[in-house]
C-alpha cells in the first residue's frame, strides 16, 4: 500500500501519528509499514531518518516501490494508531548539508557547466565530485555567492512538472528518470532533480563552508560543510588558532606569518646545531687517538647522532668504536663501528646478553639495548 510521504508535505514535521498497515518479522528486526510517515528513507545521498515509532526504535528506513519500510527493534500491532518521532538533530543536519550542496552545485553548474557526479554526506564532511577542474580562487568566489543565497533567505521550492513541461526545464541531473520527476529549485541558483528533503528557506542552512578542493579523476572533489557542522568545525579551528596566537604572541590574523618565521628559524637552528655537533664529535674523537677499542657514553643523542659520533671515533681509535646514548631507565641506543673488522658477532652477543635489538653490516652495528650502564661496561670488559 502506498505510504503518504509527510516529509515532503512538511519538512519540519518531527512528530506525527499514523496507522500501522503491516509488520513483518525478519532477521534484522521488524519491517513496519504505515499509512503515512515523516521518516525519510535513504536516497539521493541523504541519510535516512532515525527515531521512535511507539515504543520501538527505528533503526533504518527504506523505500520499496510506493511504500516506506521502517526497520524497528520491536513489533507493532497492525491497525494500531502509533506516534512517530524523528531524530530532529540528525534530520536537520542532513537538510542543511543537502540544501547547501544544491546551492553550490547549482552555482558551479551555472558558471562552468560541470555536473555533480558524486555526493556523499560523511560523518565529518560532505564530499562532492565535479567533472571538471576548478581553482581554489574560483571556488572561494562561488562560496561567497552561495552564502549570499543563504542570507537572502530564499524559499526552496519543489514540484512534479508534467512530462511536456519537464522537457523544457534546464535542470541538473538530467537523466532518464521514471516519471514523475521531483524538481527542487532554489530560485536564481539551482534547479535539480532530487528526492531529498530540503530546508524550507535557505536561511536555515546558516552557513556554507568549503574546506578543500583536490583533483579527482578528470575533475575535482570538494569537501564542504553547512549549518551547525560548519559552525562547530570553524569554532574548533578558531580555538586552534587562538592557541597558536598565544604561543607565538602573534595577532590572530597573523599566525600564518608567525609560524612561517618560526619554522625558518628552526631550520636555521638545526643547521647551526648540526655544525656544532660535528665540531664537538671531532673533539671527542680526537681524544681517543690510537686507543684501540673505545666504549663511550652520552645521554641525549638521537640514533643518527650516535651513529655520527661512532663514525668519528672509529676514524681515530684504531679499534671498535662503541657509542651508547640514553639512561639506565629508558635504555640505550647504540652504534658500533670498526674500520677494519667485523662487529656482527659482537652485536649478536650483545643482543643476547644486554636484551638488545639491532643489526648491520660487517663494519657497523646499530640498535638499542635494555640494560644498565654497569651491565654494558661489564659486557665489554669481559668479552
Ligand atoms: Zn539533491
């Protein structure tokens, strides 16, 4: 039996009463049909409504021909009058996203003639795909125009044009659709074949924000947000910027320049400290001239610096240069270098005795050990 679609008659209807016309038990739950419903079934990229029917939770809503099927977690008696209540937060979010997408897609279609070839309302952002290239600057200009459509608070209209009338309408998504075709119009901005539930006035969309635009197949994939989602996202971004502004003592609209300056300073400091480290390592290495095997400890060197220091010492010591850096608590990273010998056996023995991990080539071994400095010293003294 055909279900009366209350969601099309009043997009703000949150509660309704209807008569149960069918209830079939399946493996998933109970498939309930009603004579009328405000529950939107999934379609056109828009997620279905959730909520309650009587005491049962509505877990999914689907369309089957002219009927809307409500998947419920409990049975409902056929013939019974039942109250339906939809999860309004979820529905309004879907309407804000979908209507905002129509406005931007309409503007892109008007400007470039591109088609929306993919639409998905994700958990975080909407993804919309277009079949042609759009630059970031062009997109920002259209985003501005899209928001003007929101501020103008235009009515979002829909109708089912007669077949001969439909042929003359230049609407988006023009493909072979079974008649009747539902046409959704934002006057001056968009005309599109769509089965979704939209806001009644564009002002309800609140805000339209584009987050990114990347190359995708022959066109682009745009990430965007509307309404409360956009507000929440921009608030979170604002909070991040507020923290960065405080850390850098930069004005809120100058954090980018401050971060760039800090990054350049950091790079310069890295080069400077690498130069100083090299000098320092050479000084240490020279103190081990012709000393044979060397065991040397440091506290805070990176694994790469441990390697560099071991390399430097090996140039002078004429034996195995073993450098450890770390602490008894955290363990040590280690590098052993021997210019004219093989340290693989030594490395293997060390892995066993000192709870180590690592390996290398004949002349070099790199890894880490979980042992104390005393244990390391004993291992080298007794080998
Ligand atoms: Zn649509």
